[in-house]
């Protein structure tokens, strides 16, 4: 009985030591395509352009399955079009950091899937619409849903595919009057590389 207890304790210590040796930090670099939903309730037929942007995220693993990911980028300039006016009506910039809590499935040696959910905060700046005759809210809070897969290349490096759905919306003001809500609600599809220290 004593041998069984000792053997079990040794195995547990070795397992803990192995996990402790693996760094909890991972950094990914991705190219991300932003595909806007553009659900417009203003009557102006507004759409915001799709674009591909660079993205960096930092992930911290609490254990082998649970992690938190902070997604970062630089302010992105977007063009707004009105189908009613049949023209581009201006631009704005947005900075959309996103924080998600993830569950990483055990997976296999060549595929490690995960899902996540969290919150997005988008700051909107440098608004120039209808030569100053229109404006939007300065920020937006919304939920974010996520699914992705890491394909290990070696002990530290992996290839990543990631999909997020982020809820971003803003009120649109023309001449100081609220014309309604523009829901951007983009789908973000990213590919890139991850490095676990």
C-alpha cells in the first residue's frame, strides 16, 4: 500500500513539474480579414468597407485548458458609403481591443482546437462624415465569440486559424439628430503564427 501511495505521489509531482516547465504565455501574430455585417437602420443605406489588418494577441494559460486572450491592433481607418447618396460620405478610425476567456480542448499532437467568449471595446475617433455634418458615438461595447485551431509546428511554434464574431454598433447623428443605429458586427477571420515561451 505504501509503495502505491509513493508511486502515485511521484507521478503527480512529475506531472506538475512538466506543466510548470511549460510557459503560460503565448503570443500570436495574425493577418485578419474584417467582414462587416453592415445592418443599417438609419435610412441612409450606410456600409463600412471590409479590410485586412495586422493583429497581435497575447494569451495567458491558467492551466492546460483555460486561457485568457487579449487581442490588440493599431487604429484602423474605415470608409463609409451611402447607397442613398450613391457615394462615399467620409471616414473614421477605430481601435477594437478584445478580451476573451478560452477553453482549449486536449486535441491531439497535430491539432489543438479552442473556443472563447468575451468582450470587445471599440473606440471611434477622427470621424469625418458628410464634411462634418454627421457623427457617430465615440465608443462601443459588445460581446465577442471565438473559435480556432492551433497546428503545432514544433514545441513552441504553431500555425493558427481563428474566427471571431464581434458585436459593434453605433448611433449615427445627422445635423445633431439621431438617425438610428448602424450595426457593424464584423466577422474576423485570421491566420497566423503563435509562439509559446
